[in-house]
């Protein structure tokens, strides 16, 4: 973000005009550089927008408004987000696929389940194409509304539609056969390219329902990693349902969905929150198995799974809940075998170890046989 904005300042100093795309990228970097969007990030983004239009004379595009709406929504500035949406309408900028998908998530952040359903219905009625990305957004949004049952129903429906499409690949009673649609793309670039293609296709095919249906039928609605990720977080962290987590991980493996490192983080966080309790499914034995699988994934070449500060903190907290403090120290040694922390990271972990030692209740056994 800092490098991009430095280049922007150099370009402005050289009196070279910036395009709307370059301004929009600067706004996006400023507002979405960090995982948690603060009020200061929102204000910085709005200041860039004002500079773009009032000083540079470049009018915002629909993409610019999409970015601003997303930043405001994720920062919890819902009134501001609605004002941005109204300004789009005032300028005659049509809601596109990306904005309508963001609107679904906006209502999820507001814990408005009816709003989620209404925004999804409006997306379909507007002629937009539904794919795995939209399905994942609906699932994540319903979970944020506290409607886990509804989210699971959407998830099951998407799997059912995919399985029925795949079964028809062998032919049907009429002797016809169809080709099962390819699975949703896994790489973020491929997902982005597909989203852009569907956005353009919906605009081009508007008014041609047969062509829209044909394109829709060519897309897989099989849940992708984003759908699994939302459900795994809910069941591991919020609900503490280890049995459902185990089912989801097994389904991912069977469906060929890559097991990203964040899945291990959710599991470790679940052990830290729900472990150490009599008759829980979050036992030390399962924690040891999860940690061993994590280390294997880290060692696997090209897997993209690594141990960082977040993983180190979560695994130490998890073992502190489920095992004696001596085991926590052993695990810290295992962490150091695959991670070289910087000075700041090391200070954070050492402070954590000191607090865990104080909290240790001198437990003489563990819950190996529980659950």
C-alpha cells in the first residue's frame, strides 16, 4: 500500500494524470490494506475519493463505488454504505454483479437475514449469474446473521445440485447426456477472472433468458473453499461442534478442495476455546493429531502452509487448555523448529508463555480418555 501510494504521489508531482482505475486502486489499498478496517481507514479512503473528483476532476466509476461501499460496510459504517449506494443511483450507475454480491454480505454484517435473502433474490431477478462465489457469500452472510440452519440448507442444496448435475453426465432416461460443469476455480486470479467474465456476460445476455440459463447450467455450484471456510469457522469457533468440523474436513478431502492453512488455525482456535472441559470432543488426543497434521502440511513441498505468529499463539493456547504446561513448552520447541520469529514475534510469544504459566493449575493428568 505504501509503495503504491508513493508512486501515486510521484505521478501527481510530475503532473501526469491518473486514470479512474489507478485512483480506485489507491482507494482500495488505503481502505483494505489491513484485515480490520478502522474508521481512520474509511476516512482516508473518502479523502482520496474527494481528491480524485474535486481536485483531479476524475469522476468515480461503478467500481470505485463498489470499493467504497465494501470499505464502509466492513468497517461497520452502514449508514455511510447506504449513502454511497444512493449516490450511485443518483449518478445513474447500475449495480453490477460485484456490488450485488457485496450487498448480500452487507446485510450479513448487519445481521439482517431477511436483507440477505432480499439482496440474493434481487441479484437473480437482475439477471446476474449465480456461481460458487455467490453461494459462498450467502452462506457466510447467513452465518453472520446467526442463521446456521439456513446456511447449512443453502450448503446442502448447492451440493445436491452439483451431484445431480454430475450424475447426469452418464446419461439420462432419454438417452441424452450432459457434460458436468468443471469445479469452481481454486486460485484467486482464476476466481477474479471468472467473476469479471460473468459480470460482462450478464450485461451482454440481459434480455435473453435462454442464453442466461444455458450459461448458468455450465457453471458448477459445488461449494468451494470459501463456503467450507465460513462453515468451518462457525462450527470450530462459534458452535464448538467438533463432529461437524470433522465431517466438513472429510468432505473437502473427498471433493478435492485444498486444505488451506487457515483451516488449521480455526481448529487450533477451537481447541483453545472449547478444550480442557470434561466430556468434550475437543480432546488432547485430537489436538495432538491436528498439530501433527499441521506440521506435515508445513513440511509438504509447495503446500503453501506455514507457521507464523498467529499459528504459534493459537497452538500454545490450545495445548495450555488441553495438556500440562510441560507439553506447552515442548510444543514451543517444535514451533521453533519450523519458524524463526523476529524480535517482536518472540516478545509476544514469551509474554504469552509467561501468562500461560501463571494460569496453569498444576493439572496432574490430561483428558486423553475423554470423549
